[in-house]
C-alpha cells in the first residue's frame, strides 16, 4: 500500500509539473538585425535591435510599420513604413520624414546621426497568423558619410 501511495504521488506530481500555463508556453519573438558598414573597406558592425515591433493599419488602412531600436554602444533606430501592404512580397522603400498615404518610407538614425537620403528594399518572406519574417537592404547617406545596411532581417510574432 505504501508503494502504491508513493507511485501515485510521483505520477500526480509528474503530471502537474508537465502541465504548462498558456502564457508560459507562448514564445515572444521580436528580433531585428543587420550588418552596418561605413565604407567598402569596413568589416561592418553587427547591429541587433534590443526591441523590434510591428504596428499594423497605423495610421492608414492597409499600412504596416516595422521598427527596431538599440540604444547601447552604437545607438540605432530604424523604422520601415509600407503603405498599401499586400503581405508577402518585395517593397521599394526610401527616406521619408512623414508617413504618406501613397508611399513607402524608411527613417534611420545611426550613432546619433540622422540620414536624409535612404533607399532600399524590404522583402516580406512570411506573413501568416503567427509571424512576420522579412529581409532588408539599405544605402543611407547624410552630409558626413554613407553607410550600407546589408543582411537585414527580422522575425516578429503577431501576439
């Protein structure tokens, strides 16, 4: 009887321990990264956003905004705005100070410098009920220098 009680107790504890709360099992994915080069000879700085998020339908219907920022050693913030978003596909983006109803735009601040001339592409690889997954490449310039942003990628969940 004693062994039966110990066996049942062990099974009960194991069963309770393997049950997970829904909140515990949800995995929050908010990553964005890229390689930033100041010139062709530069080996590049691997930027990784401490926070990345997606805002959909703001401020216009069928618009999506992808944001990433990091305020450590090399402070960087990147916002890519896609108007008339159609889901997975390729979008041309260029520097824009304001969100407009007829354009796709990008704003970039790197090492406390704002870049006023930016062009590139944003490719959405996956847009489903769970995730946005995408890639991006940009060339940005200001009065002082030009940088390239390559191998940009993000994975952001919708929950």
